[in-house]
């Protein structure tokens, strides 16, 4: 199954509402990059509100999506990271240092708009 | 599998990117109504750009979602109906007369904003 990607003006909106396994997250990576290319998107919000668990591989792939999108010219904001996910990431030593984050989809979009237009 | 529903301010955004079967569309109906209740949404955009086929049952359930949402106080706009889907619907005698439609997600959102705020 593939994670739906919504195009809204210059942005892509994605809400991950399935448990991520290795294959899903790789397919997701490919789909996001293709969609950025196809739509000429300048920003991407990936909402993780419904994700309750990530392992180190999934965290790496998500981090890669951010870096790859940046190479292509699109800024990614991760939103809605749950306490349990934040705990797991830090425990694993993954700080996602250069990754923009926000509380929810709305604040993620506003962050993108500020950074890209302001 | 469930169709993700994104909340953006007063609206819900949904892009259906799987083939709809009877069970999926019923689950979808329940999820949309619950989400409207939970978030107090005033409008819903359901984007059908990726849907290439509907049968009479799915068309009926989608029409029901529109009517049920209206009862709950939320306006629904269907967007991105493909030529093949439009042909099938009209051939089946389903005109979705009272249903608001628009070309794509952006125009659907603008339609909602105009009608709810203007």
C-alpha cells in the first residue's frame, strides 16, 4: 500500500497513518521525490501524528527523504512527532538535527510559508 | 487499509489514492463522519483524481457521505472526478445533483472558503 501525497499549491502534504515497515517507507521515499519533481513543489509537510513507533532504519530513511528533497530544492518539515517516537529517536542517538519540525500540520505549513516566502 | 484524513484548520482534506472496494468505502464513510465530529470541521474536500473506476454502490456511499456530512453541519466538495468516472456515473443515471464539485484540491478548498466565509 502506498501513502497518499496531496498537492496543495506549492506544497505537498502527507499524513502517515499506517505503521511504517521497511518496504512502505522506501516506496514512500521514491513517491515523495517523484512527486516533488513532477509538481515542482517547494515544500513538503510530513505529518507523523499517527505514527507510534519508528525503528532506526525508518528514522534513517525519513532523514534521507529530508536530505534528498533538499538536494532537489524542496524544504521538508516533519510534524506531530509523538512523545514515544521522540523518546525512541533520542535514545537511539538520532537527533534529526538539521530537520525542521513543528507541532502539527497547520504549524508545519506556516513554518514553510515563513521560510520560503519571508 | 484506511484512507488518511488530513485536518487543515476548519477543513478536512482527503485524497483517495486506492481503488475503492465496498469495505474500504464504508470504513471511509465512518472515518470521515467521526473526524468531522471530533475536529468540528466545517468543510471537507474529497479528491478523486486517482480514482479510475466507481460502481453504483461506491457512488451511492460517496453521495451518502455528502448528505450525512451536511446533516452534521459540514459541506463536502468532490474534486478531480476523472472523465471515465464521470462517464460511468452519468451512464448509471447518477448525477450527484446537489453535490459541489471542483477541478482539483486547490479549487475545491477555494470553493469551500468562498461558500463558508463569503
